[in-house]
């Protein structure tokens, strides 16, 4: 048995109750496997998409991919009424990607998801933004230099948690100028394996260099590692949760800040301190300026009230 057939058998996307023939299941599993392994999906995205596709095929257990219509896609999404609109959009985007691929390779004539629109979602960044005082308290109260640096890098660079966990010592490079006021250049591999460069700033680079020296890290070592492997997302979440608790941070609704709150906070604070929106876009790795613009809408610095007299 070939390696590819073994892979397909291990990734059978169809439920046991499906009425599709074994041959058709294999054929369509191969198409789904090929879509997932184009090379631009992260492992985390693959796991999420596999779960969504299996759920969708179980919902349409009596139909093949070629028989899926826009109405069936809409019905599937409508049945997800107990989840947030953003989660339904995630399901819709996953199916859109799959069926667009199937159209591109001429497996189907037209994607049934094209006419199914995304739901409008009001992004509530405002309550996911920490104050500078809260950030300072968290970095002061954490118990280790590693945890402090985790918080500092998240705040100054706005990295995603997946980007943070995979940073290696060799990903930093320093300007050849004698007087370096910008710190180091950090090469980041972001969503879809897109590469961008982020300036650390002089202060953060100083903190990073001290940590590298103290931990005796080598060029190929992950900055944050456990027995040589990258620090897990769960561990980074726990670091932030503990820092929140020891610093006595209280947020609306009793929510626990996540690593992504630091990304929002980094963007909002930079914009409020006068950063050009294009700088923030490049730092965060947003493909669209409209995505970065959501931060401006979420925390406007002025409104009509700023220009009206007292009454």
C-alpha cells in the first residue's frame, strides 16, 4: 500500500452512516487532503478545518461534494445558531476555501459558497485592551524573567501567540550602525507562512539580549522552550492568567486576558500615541488596511462631543 493511500485512509472525512460508496469516499477524501496540504495552512488551521469539514459532511451524510448547493451550505450555517457569528463565519470561510479549491481543480463546476455571504460582526476590541498601568503591574509582579519577557514581547511587537512560541535566537538580526536606536530586526513567520520583519525597539532588544545571555541560548534555540521544544500555547495562556491574578487585574465581565489581548493593546496604544496606521498594519502583519482600521473605530480619540460646547 502506498504512503498516500495510507494517509487517505487515516484521514477519512466521512461518517460511518454515509450512503456514499467506498470508492467515492476515497476519491473525495483525496480531494480534501490535497486542499489541506497545499502548503499555506498552519497545523492549527488544518486541525480546525478538518473538524469543520467532518462536521459539514456528517450534516450532509447522504450527499457527495458535487451535490452540495448554496441552500445546503446556508442551512448548515443556520443550524449553528448556538455559536457566535464569528464562529459561523469561520465555518463559512473554511467551506469557501475548500469548494473554491475544488472549482479551481475542475472537480466541481462552481463553488456553492460564493453566494453565501459572511455575517457582519461587531468587533468589540475596547474591552480587550489593557491600560499601560495594568501592563506595568503584570510585568512587575510575574515571578520569572522568562514570563516577564513573554509579556514584554507580546506588548511591544503585537505578535500572535503562535508566532511568539516559535521565535528562535537566530531570528533576530541587528543593524550594522554603531548607534542602534531601533533595536533588532525580528523575522516572523505569520499566517499562511507569510514572512514579515518587526523592529523590537532598543528597550525590548536590551531585555531580550539579557535573557539570551542568562539562559545561555544558542542560535538554533527557541527563545521560549521546554526541553528544546517551543513553549506551548497553553503554557503561554497560563503565564498571562497567572500574571493577571498576581497583579490583581480586573476586567469587565470577569474575563481572563489572553495573548491576543496584548496584540489588541499593542495596536491601540501605538495608534493613540501617534503611530501611523500603516506602521501598525506592517507590525501586526495585516494583509488589509481595513483590518487594522477596526482598531481606530473601536477606540476613537474624538467624537462630536469633542467639538461641542457645554449645555
